[in-house]
C-alpha cells in the first residue's frame, strides 16, 4: 500500500477512468435512451472504426507532445462526447461516437507510457502495477453490480456519473508531477515510417511479443465477452449473474498479485478455453472461468511491464501500433464469434479460439527459443 500512497495522484487519475458506468453497460444505456439495436451497433462501430484509422497518426502526434497535455485533451474530448449523449439525438450520438474514437486513439499508448515514465525503474513499476491493479479490479467488481441499479433509477445517471468521474480524474491528473526516467531524454529522435520499420525489423523479440499480446488479448476478450451467454446456455439463473461476475472480477484482483516466473503459464488460457467447450456442468464452467480470470489478472501486469521494457524509443507510437492491430483483431473476432454462435453453438467459440491461440502460442515459444539459440551461436 505504501507505493499506492506515494503515487496516489496517478492511481486515482487512472482509477476514476476505469470506473465509468457507461463502459460497463453501454448497450443497455443506449437502449434506455431510446436507440434501436441497429442504431446502437452503428454508434459502437463508429467508435471502433475511427479508433483503428487514427490510432497510428495520433500516436505519432502524441509522441511529440507533452504526455500530460495529451491526456488532458483526451479527458476534455470524453466529457464533450458523453455530454452529447444526453441530448438523445441519433446524429449527436454519432458525433459523440466519433469524438470517443478520436479520444481513444489519442490516448492509445500515452496512458501506458505516461504511467511507466513516472517510476524510476521497472521493479518499482511492477510493484505499483500489482498493488494498483488488485484495488482497481475490486472497485470494478462493485461497479459491475451497482451500475444496472443506477440505470434503473434514472437513464441519464450513468452518463452523468461517467462525466463526474472524468472530471475527478482530470483534477488528479493536474496534480501529478512529471518525473520522467533519464532514458526519456534519449528518445528525442525523428519519428517516421522508416524509423518504425527499422525498429520492428531489428527487434525480433518485440515482433514476437506483439504477436503474443494480440493472440492472448483477443482470446481473453472473446472468452470474457461470451461468458454470460455461455452460463445462460447452461441454464444458469440470471438473477445470480451479477454475483458471479463480481466473483470473476475478485479473481482478477487476486490474480493481479501473482508474480509471473514462467511465460509458459500463459498456455493455460487456451487450454481452459478448450475445456469450456467440453464441460456441460454449470459449476465446472464457473470454476474454469474463475481460474481463467485469475491468470488473466496476472497476465495483464506481466504484458504491460514487459512490453514497456522491450520498447527503447517511440514508446507511444509502438503502443499505438499494437492497439491498431489489436482493434482490427477484435473486430474480426467479434464478427467470427457471431457467425460461429449463429451456425454452430456458443461452445464452439471457445473451442475454435482456444485451438487457434494454442497453435500461435506454440509457434511463439518455438520462435523465441530459436532467437535465444541464435544469440548463443553468435557469441
């Protein structure tokens, strides 16, 4: 807890942004505001499309600018977007979705880089991640339960609270003192496509790690997105769903305290996904989901820490590149999941995505071993 207290402004800045009620039940909120499901899908898709298009250009822009000012601009844009939703006009909702897409693209990479650069070394940063993530997941667990009740009380309240939380986040951001690492002084190099291509070409390890991140995160997104549907498919009583989702988030909080010693533990994620295809027991399904979330919590901190460590220059830009590819894979995964669920069953989503992820992770581990042996030969 000492490290959280020491970096309390950074912690509270990020905490409030992670608790926006809108992102927990966005579809329900839009529906309560009177939008049809087809309109909601257009609004949601617009944010994703804008994010994919602008991720890299705005990442390059943000790399050259003051991190703190970029995050302030991001919060201002988010406040404008959420305020537009309150007018209950479809064309304003589309405009809000576009602004949210710009906001997400603008903050892509900056949030992770800004946080990373506040710490003197990687060990301190990892300690902070472990402590802050566990509290954050517990707070998210509580919000998961109370957000539907907030919407039931008043359809505008989740958006108003979201705006209030962004305002609080902005206040704490203003109080953060910039304590950048010394390595940042060496990063002032010309940013262009040639430089980025060279960076990716030289660092095989970075390329492989980007592949790992995209593969595992896409699997996590797919497994978690369809968890409620799979439980319903197994005749789980929906009145207890909030409690189960709370349990899953508590598992994430506990998992974030786990220190990864072997990368091979990540292989358990696709294996659990495959097991979810074969089990028909509700109890076993809940247990498997809980173990999956436990590993998920530990993996998130591991990936963020290792990825930041691997990037030597242009950290914001490389995070933006990663987020761009990740967004494209998310769109593909969403479309594929819908087709699989429609033509087969929900369980096949877990089998197919699990097998694909397992194959890619095996390729990753073998390629990583080859790089290691090649380095030994060169020595």
